[in-house]
C-alpha cells in the first residue's frame, strides 16, 4: 500500500472520528476502555489490559496470563486491590460459559502482597458461590507451584503490549503529535508501551487438565459486581462506544452477539469502506460478527498460538491483525487480504522470557 493511499485512508478515519460517528482504537488492547479513556468504574486496579493464552516452553503445557493495572506505578498503583477478585475464566465445552474459574485474592498493601488462588468448577465457576478449592498460596513477585502441577505467578512485570499510540493519535484521531505511522528510520514506528509496567497473573498447567479446545477470558469483580472483562484484544475498545462500553464490561460473553453484534457490524462496515475494494458485504459482516463474538480467546491447546484467532502469544502482533481486519483486510474470497491500514509498524518487545512466567521483568 502506498503512502498516499495510507494518508487518504487515515484522513477519512480522522474526519469520521471528529464527527463522533465511530469508536476509537486508543490507549491499548483494553487499557482504559471505559468512556472518556478511563478505567472501568474509575478503578485502575480493576482494569484488565490484556489476556494471553499460548503454548508453554513445554509443548504439553498451556499458559494463561492476564495483565491489569495500566501503566502501573504511574496512573495505576503497583499493588493489587484487596477488595477485588481477579478471575481467569475457562470454557471447555464451547458455549462461552465458564466451566473453570481461577480466582486470585490479595491481602496487605505492602510491595509484596500475600495471595490465594482458588479454583471453582461447573456451576460454582459461573457463580463463584459455595466453596472452591484453594490450590495455591504465595507472595507477589514469586513463582509458586500449585496442586496438580500448576505454576502460578502474580506481580509487577513489563507490559508485553506493543502499539504506536502517538502515530495513531496523529494520523487517526487528528491530534497533532508530529508523527505518522511507519515514519521512523527503516519504516518503523515507536512503541508507546515499551517502557511501561503492568501487573500480571500467570498460570501454566498441563494441556490435559484443560482439554483441547478452550475459551478464555478475564474478569474483575468487586463488592457490587463485575467491573471489567476482556477476551480478545480491543473488542470493547474498537466496537463499542459511550455507555455500551460500561454495559459490555458488566456483561457475559454468552450475551455478546445479542447485545453488541450490531455494533461490530456497523464499525466493520464503516472502516472496511476505506479499503480500495470497498466495504465488506452483508454476508461477510455476518461472518466476521460470528468470528469476533463472543469475546473469548479461543485456543486449540495442541497447537502453538496464532493470535488473535487461535490463542494469543506475547509476541503476536494482534494490533496489526485487527487494524488490517477492521479496515477491509480479512481474507475473504475475492479480497486481497490487505486492508487500508495494515500495520502500525511496531514489533514485539525483546524482554519476553523463554520460561515461566514468560512476561518480562519490570522496568
């Protein structure tokens, strides 16, 4: 795609955004995804950044990681909230209803907090009522081995997410930053998140304990109910606007199509029209709606991850994939699989670890 076509495309997007006719891909995959670029319910300690599901160093094990606390130590605290449950949900039957729930609770306000990990199964996983099974206890910043060979880590890490936020703000949002996509030497971008930290909860266990085809999403729950949720990157951020963002964060994946499917189709129709091949057809929009919803990270545990549609590894360039898909690049027959904005020209970080907990050490 030539530079002229790129600038024309982003110029049209900027005009639409200025008129308030489209939602925005801002901040990060799910960082600050409530209205007004804020954390859900104003609680940064309950704000889920990203969910990752990928093959461990041992191909027979699966890693699930959930990051929270955007820009920890800057706009979010470094410590976990003691009145919030941090939950990793796993569906093993393909119905977008959790069959397993791993619930992490924290105590204390010091840098190294105590935590307890409880597992719920079946109906208890859906309600978190009754007695779950405590499978591990530990302290933030340390790896613990839980019952059944599960490895557990919770604590401050380098944010694994990568995205050129300044270029996006300039080229797409029309906010002058003296930047454009891919404008650095060698056609590169600038990774806004490279120096930021986040908190991360990381679990690793044998594939056999999960099954082959799973769906994963994260939730945070306070005394008044669910605060935030996330599965695939940027679903709420891109496709919902206004109060729909709040409604989405408080809802369940099983209800996504009925509640938010029309939003997905409307945004895809709008942005795919920027592509030289024109907007997606009605049937193509219906297909993508079913691909993207419910907002659950689906993963075949017998394969390496290839996000965002089969798990999500730390180095999967999900922003490129979603920019491309949203602007007309889904590889339907008859389309060239190149969207109007195929890349932000930012690549993965270099601090990911080859072994557990995989997420890089904090800055």
